[in-house]
C-alpha cells in the first residue's frame, strides 16, 4: 500500500528558552524525559505542567507547552556555544 507522507519543510529555528537556572532545568528535564536532545509533543504536556510548578517566572515549562500547542512537537537541547 502506498502512503503519502509529509513533514515540516522549513522548521522553526532554535529559539532561546528563558531559564532562571539552566543547570537545574537540565537536571529536571533529564529526570523527566531522558537525555537531550529530546522531542516533546502533546503527550508530554501534563508532565510539563507538573514540572512547571517548580519554576517561578519566567516559567520555561509554560513556554515549552505553548510551543507544543502551536507546533505539535518540539525538539529541546542544550547549546553550549561550542559550534562555529
């Protein structure tokens, strides 16, 4: 059977996520979803809501939830500025 598929042709460039404590955020994300890079979708929203209760403003989890609701799925990673 032939299937016709599609994917996002022009993905949104990586956006900076405002995180008050990046090391703590990375720790929580690794514990909740595994090692970076991770892909999050609508199935992860409930866990992000719970994780978001541990952050004050700006709440990075709320921003990730908004991105998932807008884009369907997102990829999250840590950029240590090591690329040229």
